[in-house]
C-alpha cells in the first residue's frame, strides 16, 4: 500500500466554508453562488493561500477520515478561517461579476428568487 499526503488544512477550511454557508437561508445569493464548485474552489484556494497548510502522510485514508483527532481546529483557527472567508467573498464575486450576474439572473428566472439587494 502506498503512502498518501493529505492536506488537513484544506479539509478543515472546506468544513468551515460548508458551515458558514449552511447558516444562510435557501435562495440567498451567496448560498446559491458558493454552492457551485467553481466558486467553492476559488474560495477554498484563496483561504488556503493565506494560512499555513498542514499535511499528513498516511497509508490508509479510511483511518484518517474516521478519526476526528486530525480534523479538530482550535477556536482561534476557526475564527481566522471564518474571517478569511468573509474577507474573500466580495473579492471573488467582484472578480467574477459577469458570471455572478448571469448565474443569479438564471436562478431568479428559475425560482422567482427575490434578491436581497433589489428594491421592491
């Protein structure tokens, strides 16, 4: 069996991203956009590029994923990750403003979505 390197930080950051957007109601533009793999990956990469990454070498991934010992982050680490998520959301959306507009227009027409920044 060959050894594999696992980026533990990437797993923790992805969990925090998932938790962050789980708090938003369905239909929220942020939740819609960051449920898409393209925006998820952009956010994950932005956050990972701004913090130290920790890797673990293992022969059996199953043992790693079944043992929460490796996936525990301190409250301070979670706060740092959450602040980086908040900081990078507008940067990603601004950089991709045309794609954001297209997606939200499509989503609105599909679901009669009322955008939070829209005047009634």
